C-alpha cells in the first residue's frame, strides 16, 4: 500500500508539472464551456439542467482520458526509469495500480472543474441536483473504466503518442459509433454489443438512476484492463 | 554474497551471456571488465532482477534472483548504466520517493537522505530539478539513490562513464570508500578503472568469462614473455650475437641511436644481471637497462583480441571449478 501511494504521489506530481497536464485540463474545460454555450443551457425559459453537458462529455472523454493516462507507463519505458523502479522492492501490481490511481485522481480533479456550471445553474434556476450528482457519478465511473484502458495501452509502448492513439481509437469507435452499430446488427451480436454499450450504461446515470449493472460493468472492465497491464509489464521482463 | 552458476541469456538467437559462473564473497570489491557488448549489462540486469536468465541460476545475499526477487531487491543498491532519473523532480523529492519505496519511515528517510547527500556531494544541488543537473551530478544522484537503503550489495554499471577526469577520480575514491561497508560489483570497459578500484577482476568477452583474478595474478600470467631494453656502445653485430647466446633469450632486435646500439630482448627469464655482467666482460659502455613490464592493458587487449579469433575457452582459465 505504501508503495502504491508513493508511486501515485510521484505520478501526480509529474502530471501536474508537465505541460500536458495543463493542456488537458484547459482543453477539457474549454470544450465543456463551449458545449454549455452552444446548447444554450443557461437560456431563459430553458429547463435548468446540465443534461446536454452530460450527453456530450463522454465523446470528449474518449480523447481526453487517453491523453491523461498515455504517459503513465510508457514514459517509464522511454526514460529508462522502469529499470530503477522494478529493481526496487515494488511489485508490478503496486506499480500499475499506483499509476492508475494517479491518472484517475487527475481525471476526478479535472471533472470537478465542471461543477462550476452546476453551481452557476443553482443560482439561476432550480436544477435537479440529485440527478446531476448521479450523472457525475456516471462520468466518474466512465473514468474508472477508460483510465484503466488508457493505462493498459500505455503499458504497450514506450511512445506516449502511440499510447494515446491506441487508447483513443477503440474508445472513439465504441462511443461515437455505438448507436449506429447497434442499429445495424441483430440477434445475439446485438445483445452482446448492448452489454458493452458504454452509452447505454451511462444513459441510466444521466437519467438520475444509479444502476448496479452500470457500476459492475465499469468496475469489471477496469479490473480487466489493469490485470492486462500488469501482465504486459511482467512480460516485458522476459524480452 | 553473489553466486552465479552457468548463467546464460539469449535475446532471440543472439547469445549475450554464455554459461558464466563466478562468486563474490561478502566485503569484496570486484571489477567486471569487458569491451562493449561483452554481456556485462545483461549479467547485471539478471543479478538485479530486471530480467530473468534464459538458463542457469544466480543468487544475491543468499536469495535466488528469480524465486525470491523481492528479498534480493531489498538488499541490492543498483546504479544502471544510463542512470535513469525523473527529470522533472527535484533531487530531494526524488530521494524521498526512492526512500519511500524502499520502506524507510519519515525520520529514517530524512536521515538517510542527509547521509547519502553528504557522501555523494550533492547537498548543494539537493533542491534543484534533476533535469537541470550536469552529467556528473546526475551520476552522483543515481549513486546516492543506490545507497539510500544502506544495501548489503552495491551493483554499479559503468559508474564513471561520461564523467570528466576530476569527477572520475572523485567517484573512484568514493567507490573505494563504499567498499568498506558494502560488497561491490562494478562493471567497466576501461581497465585502469577496475585496476584502480577493485581487489579482483573478472574479464568477460562475448558472453564468456575469459580470465579472473587479482590484478597481480593477472599480470603474472603475462610475464611469461617479457621484454628487456638496453643500450650499449660497441659493435652492433657483436652485441646482438652476445645477447642471443644468453639463456632464455628468444629474440634480439637492434637499432642505432646517436652512436649507441639499442637492443630489445625478448626473453622468458629476467636476464638483466647476465646482460650487465656481459657488458662488463666485453667492455661495452651501457647507458640503459630496463624491463618493460607488460601492463594489464596489454593483457586485456590481448585477451579480447585473442578471444575474437580463437576458441574463447582456451585463452584463460576463467572461473571454472
Ligand atoms: N534488450 C536487448 N535486446 C537484444 N539484444 C540485446 C539487448 N540488450 C543487449 N543486447 C545485446 O547483447 C549483447 C551484450 O550486451 P550488453 O550486456 O549490454 O553488453 P555490455 O554491457 O558488456 O556492453 C550485445 O551484443 C547487445 O547488442
Ligand atoms: Mg553495458
């Protein structure tokens, strides 16, 4: 546990001291701000809801989250610090989990920046705070899952940009085109696809429902990809 | 303290380390010498649990590097060849982080940082970002890191590479000091380096151990054929013929130098006394007589060159037992 915490703290420090950290946070807040403006969420006569922000954010996160996690492990390979780290008494699991937690905390901090919109909305109208919090919980769970996937792709290469692409492209395929894929397939493949349909799970939270199915889905995918990342880190030693 | 048995490592078809065995006792300081690509880093990475061996076994401080890797890692201080560091961290932050993952509690950690910073002369840069430090300072930060948890075994891969001569001398002195409290294995491709710091040398080439022993032992092995140099005044032919007759002399070469005859005598024995007597007997004035002691450098070059074009196993006895 102490090792995991130490690695997490160190990674957070690097994230906050790298230009990428600031670019990612600024980019995310800018895009969500623009979403608030163009959807006219604060317009007079509109229902006081952040629904449009919650609907659009997952699309943005397919790009943003892999950018947060891309450096976690790949940078250790590139700089060679993997050698001092894995020859210290730290297990591969502590290493991967520490990296993961750092990226996740960074994501949570970034996400909490958008709470400003909720606070503003509470001053202008009377938003459904409970539903908004459920939606935030959904986005947090999305981060739990996406970040694990991003850490996994980061474990595959020593190049951050490659890690970003490897993380972003599958996530985009899943999120951006999920609806049209579901519309084109039928039968068992359709049912299977619905199980891994991220937007369907997220939609429940956006409607103010905290669904167990959703929690299990995001948590299970996170565990799966963290497990794979540990295996990849282990296997690199064999080369 | 370090036991290596028939260790081999293949990268695909390339055999980087080919069945080496050696052992290092507690408190020893041993130099691991070999040209670039000999397999030093590969061996060291196996000993520090960074990579597994293909075959064979190794143990450090009584623990097997493969099955008891955590115990080994806790006992070893390792300075990798490339001295990898987190550029964006300050020296103190970095050492704190390293102290934490070595399980040092706060007070012990701060004390350890103080101790290694003084020992490695980095107190003046302790609050600077690592990315701004010169190569010499970075090397010392890496060394300080490897000493932080007071390990029983220190493994240093080419610790003076890239340093300037003053820094090299300071680092060598430091390593010799460290050898009083730690068992040290130090790799290098520069012979004077290991000769200056180590009590024992293991020479590796093309993944095999080609010789090992103390510097004196290794030197004795080459004195088989040494060269004597002398200068006389007299008839060159007579001098050459006279020296050729001495017992043990295999070759005599002469050159003229401002009226003096300079001879280079290749011999199995030290025949300086006989040469002196001969010069008295024949009445040749003599202005120089010395034995050109073969250096370890010659030996190293010879062994490495020899191993390249003949069967490596026949060149030196190695550490076979
Ligand atoms: N990761 C690797 N993959 C493939 N070949 C390698 C790898 N590391 C080292 N080698 C090869 O193994 C041999 C020994 O390398 P190394 O142990 O680094 O030698 P040294 O440290 O003595 O210079 C070299 O021929 C080198 O090219
Ligand atoms: Mg090397």
